[in-house]
C-alpha cells in the first residue's frame, strides 16, 4: 500500500517506520528529512494545505503522527500543539479526501484522559476528559477524525498510544512485578500495521504495553485488529 506518513521524521516515526517500510511504500511528509534517506520525502508543514494536497497525490492511505513542541509552557508549545494536533489533522484529512484517499490512521494518545495512572479503563467508551494542553488537543484531534468519517465517508482509526519506547529500553526498564503503560516499539508498529488494514468508520483503540491488563482492557484491539502487546520484560 502507498502510505503518506505525516510527521514521519519525529520520535515515533524513527521507532516504527523501519517495520512499516517492510510492508508498505512510504512517502514521508515532514519539515525534516526522515531517518532513512532512501524513503521518499516531501518537505512541508501540516498547516500548508497546498503542500498536503501535493503530498497526498497518488497515495492510498494516510498515517498522521505529527507532533507539536514538547515544552507546553512556551508560546511555541501553546500554538504548535493546536496547529499540529487539531488544525493539521483537519487539513491532512481534507487533503486525503480531496485526493480520493478513504482511509487514515491517527496516532492519538491515552493522554486524552486525565489521571491516566490513577484509574482503570474497561473499554474505549469512557469519554475523554483531559484538560491539559496536550491531552485536550489530542482529544480535539480525535473529534476531527470522527467528523471526517461523517462528512466524507472516510474510515479513521485513532490509536491511543502510551509512551512508545525503543524495544531494548522497554525490556531493560520494565519489570514483571511492576505494571507498565509504556509500549515497546515493535508492539506500536504492529498496531499501526493492523490499523492500516482495518477499515470500519471511526474507531478508537487503546494501545499499551500493559500486557497484564492492570490499567486497561484492550480487548477491542485484540478483537478488531488482532493485536495485543507481545513484549515482555527481560527480568
């Protein structure tokens, strides 16, 4: 499949795109070049709809994983997180629709919920309630995805990721006796591959390395995507 990866040069992209590139033909849309110089790269910003339209030409699916500035206390953090997590999502899906693309995957976050580590999540139907900058903008991004399915008949899977972590680091820092939310890179990549294949309107999925199910019940991902976390601690 020809997949337009928006924001593919960032942290998550570096973790997962080598695996995705084994199955799909990737075109990376990012202001920065991707980790692998052999991948097709189109430079551009998610607030440039004309650039997005050009990038979407000839593609079959969109994977949106762009990120704003990480320091939320700065003016750049305030503006770029709304620009990337809300406006950019809308413009990307608009461009996809205009180019005849009917399927997209959005890398959302379990940060759409407040008090993430203080409660249990039995399913994805709990209403997102985060009010902090990052969580609020990510849940607004989910609403943009939901609207795209209604307005344009697209299918969009929102994966609520939890702390994607390099495989070696995950195994070295996770302990059998200690529950974890962090997700090993290979598990994240498998979830993205499954989400690229699954088309059924708007769907949200909790994706975590919580293999013991201490924080959340990921039965929906297993049932519809055939996915569950496989990484296990080294000790």
